[in-house]
C-alpha cells in the first residue's frame, strides 16, 4: 500500500464537501477523491469495496447525508438508507481496508431540552426522524469500524449550497421585514472551519483518536441573534422581528437548545475553534466578493 494518504470525501457536492474541495490545493501531499452519489453510490457494497481497492483509501470523510429535516418525517426509509445503512457499509469498508472513518453527525441526536452545552457522553434522545437516522448511523459506524471518529456539528453554513445565511441575505434584500425564531438556541458552524479542523487533525495524527467529538463555532445564540448579525454585517435595512417557535410550525420538531460542548475536540486534538461572529464575517466577505 502507498504511504501517501488517500482521502475519500463522500457527499462532495454538499456544503462541507465543497469546503474540502476549496482546501485541496493547500494539501498537495494528499490525494483527494471527491465523490457524489452518482460517482459512488454509498449504499452499494460492491461499488464501495471496488473503489476502496482501486484507490487505496486511507481516510474516508463521510459528508454524504440526507439533510431534509422536514421531508424525513415522511421519507423515513430514504433518510435511514442514507444516514444509517450507507454509513454502516462505509464503516465496514474502512475496517476491512484499515482506513480511518470520519463521519459527520448532528446536534439533532439530542432532544434539545438541556440548559448547558451537551457533552459527548450526555444521553441521546432524538425528537425527529432525521435525528433518529443520524443516531443510528453513529451506532453502525462505531459497531463496524474500530478507527471511527464521529464529529457532531450544528447549524452548518457555507458560501456553498443552501443554508440559513444565504437565505437570510436573500430575504433581507427582498423584504422590508422578516420574522426569525428567537427561542431556539445553538451555535453556528462555518463549514470551512470544520473542514480545515478535520484536515489539521489528519495532518497532526497518523491515527487520530477514535470516538465521538463535538464541533461548532464558539458561542451561544438564537436564530434571531444570528439573523441580526447577518443584517448588521450586510448593512441591510430590513427589520428583523423575533418570533416564537409556536408561530412557525414545521413537520419535524426542532431542538430548543442544542449548544455543543467542544472542549474534548479542542483538548484532544489541540485545535482552536474560532468564535461564531468572526467566522460569519469571513463567510460573508467571500459571498460579497
């Protein structure tokens, strides 16, 4: 087997996958393989094993996910197929090829009834199909691959794809006023920061320490606070009004409180995590450019 690291990034057309693509040039010592569902069907065991064999995969970063939280309430089978069954198949391939499996999970594995940041050892209790499918994926990843690192993250945004930041910028340009939920609390995650942290982790450690880790930008805000910061940075004249969750019903229940405690990630890997506002400013500067 080659001594060069061969890093497979699944779900490479999503927000996080695109941020890995953007970082590729900064890591010329690695060979990156970016795949979408069309390139590599993550539910096809034979296709996965053939791909791992051919490309001598040493690390698999699984960004492939079913992320339509509300649709998952009715498309349960598809959500579990991608977020759970496919994860197990990738984990088995990593185990048999002695590759490190880095799987991206979510704050939705918690019920959102907490009042202090969730640690990795806190009990899970998802309140949506999406959260349940992601929790099942975590279990299969750990069951089938010894070298599994699960990174739970929250409120992900990027200059790529669809996300809260881009939606707010668009709505603020179109409307005189908007209402944003003010009684759900968490911490945003700039996908570029997470991608960089994962590659730094791979660079620093030949075999990173398996386990579950939490990663989000530092801080605690509501969606309303997040929208107000976007308004301020974009210098929008749109009025942003706070509304309660009850005034904006959705098919899937959202966690009321989903702040993640990132202490373990920072201490084990020695990687600092930027504050949420600093990272939001960076992302919005790129969007404006």
